[in-house]
């Protein structure tokens, strides 16, 4: 029970923005998304942030709850979820001065006129009487949600958002009754809680997400968080607590720990804060991937229930599979944070390991049988080809898959062997199990030729042959032909085979800017005295989501990897003497590195699509997917493989 409301189990869906709403209205896709997770076994779903304040009119991706305009949509949403014995809570949140992308917010409000630690936006400091108006609006929105059929609300007072900005002495230097002492800094939040309770009554869950440790000097650490919890216990109106980490700062990555973090990294902190909560139910959260970790958190009294976010994006039936002993059928979250990157770019949420996010029947989905059995050849054993193969076979087709390597996973399998990246193996491990069960015939260690494919007389061919890194055009091609400058994939394979410790510097020319490059750099720090990354861009990791890039920057700094921006290698380098000259891309000024033991490159990729044209000339229906179509991300590989398997 939470706040007098019964929950069928201890699995809750943490708030995650989907961007499925349109023009502040509930859409069919938004309903479908949440219904799948309710049907998948969740006991409670906390929505993405709703538009609860009158100034949020321009946030089109937030469902409108600041007046009755979208009341019918809110009722449909509540009915769709609650009718499946799943409680629905609306999240109350405003980012205040905070922003995740480049540029500064032209209109923002906060506790004080102090700059955001990421975007450097300086907000307008809210007038004392205006704070009271916000409290009234939030209480009215909460009562509106109760009338619509929601079971409660969650107040998001962490993550560096507006309420966090009031709570933290780092961002609140007010001199009125909302600033100064802890009591004053908490006043906005406490008035809000009292007003919601007065407006919505009981039973109505008031859940609260607080900062556990925002990682900012002069901000909120665990001691300050404990003090806040004690005040909330005295208030007696909060029904559930959760604690998040990081803020709108270089600690933003802490709130969404990626695959380089350990599982459940904040359990000790959460357990300490739970002890201060004096019986208020507390959620265990942060990188709980598999059911065994959820059980561990409950058994060790880290929390009274678990909140899952990314894990339920990857598999909406996570809970049902856990309760029925079907963990082996689950898709596991990779913790790659592609989902976060998409929504930060104002695009609908999607997942590297779940191509069906927000589609009908997503929970426990199974392919529709094909009307006629066909012979299908898939060339390529990476995630695109493996996904296409299992889906096509599960539909009833006779599928043969050729893989040039002696195992499956393609280049993703190489990434999984690099530091901090093992979790990506769950993508192709799931695919190979499903394919084996569906009867896919695997031919590994075969570089398929046109003749190999013709001999099978297929009805359709799917090419998922990946891409090859391009040679840096500013360098002599003889260096490539002689093998003295390998691409980063070849270099990594070599180093992974028990390469001994080496003196000198490993230099990476980085024109790719994706995560695998920096995982390889971490490997090199274990072997070489020094590692340097040279790039023609102003910084590294430019193509990764902000929370991922922050982690990369932090790890490279902690490992003493030197970053040399705005340079390209010069063809006048004396590689035989271990010398590489780097020239600034603007000024041409040169810098010499003279102890190079390994020089490698990570560049844009070129599709391996040579088989496509002769097969088409031979009259075959040929489909290119993944990097073979155009080099992109894992997200596109699994999505296009899934679509191809359903289409053939």
C-alpha cells in the first residue's frame, strides 16, 4: 500500500519522457506505450513530466494539465492504465533554468538569477508572490489529475530542476522566506505538498523524488538530503520517496549511470537515506537491469519497492517475465543511454535493444506468421542481420545466415570485449537465442559470395554486411597498404590478444566521435605509457548524447588521456622514427609527437555493399539494412533488421 492505494507488486515504472504527446494532447501512441507496460506487469507508472504550470504552454511534448482543456485525454490515459490494475501517477516538474542542449533559454525562471551549470542560462528570479501562485497552480493540476482518475502525483524535486534549484544553497541565494536556511529553502516544496493534499485529499499518493547527492560543491550532499528527509517525516504527508543523483552540471551523467558504471551504484546511499525516512516507503533505483538485482535491493533493505526506467523501455514485460521465471526471454537494457539522447534531441523515445517501443502489442510481442513460406538469405552476423534472421524465421520462413566471422555479433562483439562495454552483448545474445529457437541456419566463418547465395535460390536477400572505416585522406595510402597504420578495430583486436606492456604513446586520430573509440582508448591505457587522441573537431565525443559524453570526458581525464583538438595528422610525419606531426586545421601550425608506438585511426565508415548490385542484376529482391545501407548507430541496425524480418 502507498498512501492508502493498493499496489499488486513492488515494480514501478520511473518517469521517462517519451515525446509521444502532440500539441500537449494525449495520443494513441502514448496510451499504447503505457498500456504495454501496465500489461507487462508494472504495479505503478509515473508519467513523464506534465504541463502543470500556466507558463508551460510552449512545451508541446508535455500533456496539458494546467486547465481542463485536455481532461478527456487525461481520463482516457488514466482509464487505460488503471483498468489493468496499475496505478498511474502524474509527474510534476519544471526545468527552471536547466537545459540539456546548446544555447540559452530566452525565458526561464528560478530561485535566483544565477547561471545554469550546463547552458549558462541566467534565469529571472521568481518574485515572492509568484512562488505562491505556482503552488496554487500545482495543487489545482493535482486535483485535476485526481478527477481524471490518476492515483496520485510524483513531485520531481531533483535532477537540477526548478524545485531542486530552490532546495540547493548552490542555486538559491534568496533573502526572502524562500531562501537562506534549510527551512526556508524547503518552504516552496512543503507548501506544495500541503496544498496538493488539501486539494486532492486521500487516498491519493504524493510521491517525491529528492536529490540524494547532486555532486556539486556547496549543493546537496547526503547529509543535507538526510536533513530534508527528517523535515518531510515531520510533515507527515509524503507517501513515497525516491532519490536521484547529479544535477544540471557536469554531474548530469550521475542521474542515468551508463554501462561503464557498476550495477546499482547508489544502493548504499539510498539505504542510508531510507533509514532516515522513518517508515516512508523508499524506491530503490538506478541501473537495476535484471530481476535478481531488484530482489537483492529489496532483500538488503535498500528500498521497499523498485523503480525501473530504461529496463522497462527495453522490455515492457520485464515484471511478468520475472514473476513467471521467464528471464531468459527478456531483452535487457544495455545502459547505452540512446533513449535519453533521443529525447534530449526532441525526438520520440526509442531503444537500441527494443525496436518496438510504443507499438501495439509490445509486451510479449511475437511475429505474425507469414502467408507463404519463403527461402531467405541474410548476409551479416551483426545486430542488423541477426535481428532480421530471427524475426523472419519466427514468421515461418526458411532462413540461412552467413557470417564472415567465426562467431556472431559482428563489430558489436568486438566492442563488448573493450573496457566497460560488455553489456552490449545482451543485444546479440538475445537475437541468437531467438534465432536458434526459430530454426535459423547459421553459417559462420563464411564470407558469402554471389555464388554461395545463388546456390540457395532464395526468394529474398538481406544484406547486413556492415561498413569499413575510411582511410584518412590526408595520409599516404602506402601507410595503409603496408599495414603500419591500422584502423582502430584492427588495433583493438591485436591489443586484446595478450599484447605486452609497451613504452611510448598510442595515438588515435579520431574523426568518428562515437563511444567505441574511447573504449579502445581505455584499453590502450592498460598497455602503453601514454595515450593521446587527436581530432579535427573542437572536442571529443561530439556525436554522443550529453550524459554519455560527460562520462567519456571524465574517464579520459581520470586516465590521463591527452586530448588534442582541431588537428589532423600530416603526411610529412616520420612514422619509421615514431614521429607524427599534427597540424592545426585552421592555422596550419604543427606539433610534433615523437614517441609514437602505435598510430591508429577511427573515422567515418564506408558501406560494405558490393554484393547488392550483382544480386539485383541476377533478379533477386535485395534489401540493405544497418551500416550496409548507411553507417549509423546500433539503434538503426536493430530497427532496420526488425523491419526487414517483418517485411520479407
